[in-house]
C-alpha cells in the first residue's frame, strides 16, 4: 500500500484539537487494513517528523433510524492517534 493511500484525511474535532495542543498528538482517518508500522512510516515520510507512538481506534458502522424504521447506515471508519516526538509539529494542523 502506498503512503498516500494509508492516510485518508485528517480528523479535525474538539478532541483532536485538545490533544494537539496539550499532548502533541494528531488524529487521522486511516485505511482499514493499515497496521501501526505502515501508519508510522507514512506519517514520517509525508510530514518529515518523528513518531513516538501510534494508537488505533475502530468505529463500527451504525444503522440510521427514522420514525422507528431503518433507512440506511452510517459507515464505520478507523482512526489513528499519532504521538509526535517532543518539538515536532505538523504544520498542516497549525491554525485550525
């Protein structure tokens, strides 16, 4: 798998902004079959930073209900919380 296929998009939320400011962590939505080593190599090669730790969380898909009836589903995804080394920053997230 190529590095640009592993990282799908950055995850921007209140929780990810708080982690970025206080714990030097960034969050990405990643490919469902990517493992921690592939994610670490992709972040290091794309953003030229050093990664300390990678944590992966999986969000399962949910059924969408309207008026008591199932009308579809919300797709699941996989996200990675990446801890950067002290002093490293990803400029993409600055000012968000």
